[in-house]
C-alpha cells in the first residue's frame, strides 16, 4: 500500500509494525457539518475501511473541538451554556456519520474540554524547557526556539507576516511567528474558563490536539489526517508542540484531503453555495447518494467540484450498479472468471485511488450490459468484499448461511470458477456435514438447510 505523505511530498510505501494508530482533527461543533467537512471525514472513513480490508488492525481517535472562539461566541449569542450548545452539534454530527454509514468501530471521540489537564501539563513542560513563554494576554510557543519549525509547511520564517500563524493581531506575542498555547481570560469569555498556573483562561486550538494525541498515543502516531487547510498553521503547530519535547516524529505519515469546491468556488454562506447534509436531503437526495458522491467522486487529493448536476449523475450511476447487482443475484450466469477484486484492490493500494477502483467496477458493468458472459456468483462474492470499503452497495438476497458455512460456500464458488471440480466436490460434502445442501443447476447454485 502506498500513501502520499505531505511530510516528504512523495508517494511512500506504507510500513507499520502492528496496529495502525491514526488521529484525525475533528469538527468544530458550533454548527452542522457541511459537505466539505464531510468530504474530509469520508476520506478518513475510506482510509480506515481500506486498512481494515487489507487486514490491518486500526486504532483511530478523532477529537471534537468544543472550545474555541467560534463555540464561545455562538453559544453566547444563543444564550446557552457552552456544554449544551456544543453537545447539540456533537449529537447532530454523530447522527450524520451513522446515516452516512461510517465505520466507527475503531474510532474513539475526545472532547477537548475533557482534556484540559493534559493541555496544562503540556504547556508547563514547554515553558520549563524554554520552548514557551508567558507574556501579557497569553502563553506563547516561541517558534524560533525549535529549529525545524516551519519545515513541514515550507515556511520562510524570516518573512512571516502578522497573523500568519493563525493568531489574531491583538495578542501580545514577541514574534509574529509565535502562536498561542493558553489564552488568558477576557470579560467576553463569560463563564468559560479553567484555572491554570497562568491565571484563568483556556487552551489554544493547536495545544488541544497536541495534548490529546500525546494522551492517547504514547508511542506516537502512524498517520495524522485532516483537510489540506490544516497543514499550516494547525498541523505545523501541533507537530512543533510534540516534537520539540520528544525528538521523535509526531506521526510517520501525514495525509491531507483537498478541499471540496462548489460550482468551482470556495463554499461560503455569502455566495449562497453552502450546503449541509440536511440541505441535500431537503432537495430529495438520500444519504447513500451523498456518501457515494463525496467518497468516490474524485481521488482525495484531487479537487472535487460539487454541483447538484454532478450529484444527480452519481445517483444514476449508483442506480445502474444497484440494477446490475440485482440482476446477477436473481439470474446468475456461469462464464469467465472476472478478477474484479484484484483490479479494485490494485487501484486502492495506490494512495486510495477510489476513482480508479470505481472505474474497474463500472468497466465490468459496461462489459456485462455489452453482452459479455461472466461467472456472476464469483462477482457477487467479490462485490460483497469490496463493499467493506464502499459501504454503499445493496444486495437483494439475504444469506441463510452462518459465518463458517458462508466461508465454505465462498471457497466452493471460487473452486468452481476455477474449474477445480475435486475441491468443489470436497467442499460440497463438507457443507453437507454442517447441514447445508448445495445443488448446482445449469444457471445457479441453490442452497438448502437440512
Ligand atoms: P472544522 O469543523 O472547520 O474544524 O473542520 C473539520 C475538517 O473539515 C478539517 O479537517 C478541515 O480541514 C475540513 N474542511 C473544512 N472545509 C473543507 C472543505 N471545503 N473541503 C474539504 N474539507 C474541509
Ligand atoms: Zn487538530
């Protein structure tokens, strides 16, 4: 498997010794997630599903940014406590993910507000080792104290401009390039503050993720992910926190999804091209179509230009795929073995090239409708495997087999496709000992429970 690593700016062979440890920067829970956010989160779902599909165990952590300027300001506007306000959007976010069929079985969610102590400890350690200083309205990271700072994003530190490190101008740091770790309390923060050795206040965004990663992954990360806008300042600054202390890479691979555009423009409320999942449901699309479009519409590093027309087109493509699966389930054919999974897997292993992988499926569908005869039972089995990655296909016939007999049955389908009659007979007899009778007819294999 190969991934494009933003660190080396190269495609690299993926190497890991055991469980793949992944951290993803999660949503700021001050509003419903929009389809751009979802593109990045679905890229992460694709990454996790793919790793599991290729038998890697995965441990994934995603944070919820429930404390920052936006969550504070909006909760105050709505006269709601920060907790009630952010929980409402966290709940909506989880609902979106469930309806979009995310594989969440290896994911843990961390709320930034529940990790304030590790954040304070991290800042204390940075001050102690002279990487940070307490000045005026905050505690700041001194970027000039960490000589690798900025290599990741290719920054020219000499010429960094005001605001370049994502810090507002009214902050009293020593250098433009420094960034805030702890923001001291201001009247406008209302009742949102925590006590700290530097007086009451709250953590900066970069410190939040850095502390949560250190807290969850003592031995470092294999993969850190997010949207491309996070490379600088957020990931650059997270990385500086961890690496100046540990002298170890914070993550081996950094994977970034390119932004979703809408009608070839940045999505913004003022341009009227801003969509949440709900907006698309109101227009008559369903979660399956949205998932399929955002996850397979383009390679994660290519821009995806969202249009309603494009989403309609994908909806028809999915329908064609549904019809194909329905037909081969209801009226199976015997014919040449088509090695779909092998082609799909090869594409996926090249930096999750899902558009090429989908291209393989649609080539097969086109060949089938063009009159080619294939072994459709084998195709159906492979599509069931492939759907562990896609999470979007519909299979009409529910299985009457349990896990063990299903495995034997699957092996038999493959043996038959390869015309290995001896093995196929052996598996038929073995299935019989489990109380499952299989009978081959000219067009299909029928199964009966004895
Ligand atoms: P936020 O809720 O703003 O903290 O963003 C959550 C995730 O969505 C981050 O990984 C961002 O990089 C990503 N993101 C934000 N806007 C877009 C977009 N238009 N396209 C793709 N990803 C985005
Ligand atoms: Zn982060």
